[in-house]
C-alpha cells in the first residue's frame, strides 16, 4: 500500500502515509515507512524550485545619470 501510494503521487509525505495507515487501523512510524520505501528502491527528495522564475519584491531599478 505504501509503495503504491507513493508511485501514484510522488509528493506524498511520510505523515500522509502514517495518517492513511492509522485510518486503516495499522500503527507504523515514519522510520518504518522510510525503510520500506528504501527497500523498494525509492529515495526521498525535496522538490526543487526554479529560482530564475521567481519575482523578488526587493529588487529595484536605479538609474545613474
């Protein structure tokens, strides 16, 4: 169930999985979920942001003479 859920939605967090399993009357820890996913060949990563497309509010244009 853990692997299937993460395969369908890669942005699923460990807390989401813990809560889903608790609703199914199964108690697991975040470490158990991490170990299970690692054994299945899945690695954790954080989403990368494209900083070149972010508009910064502190940027100003100053013209010198």
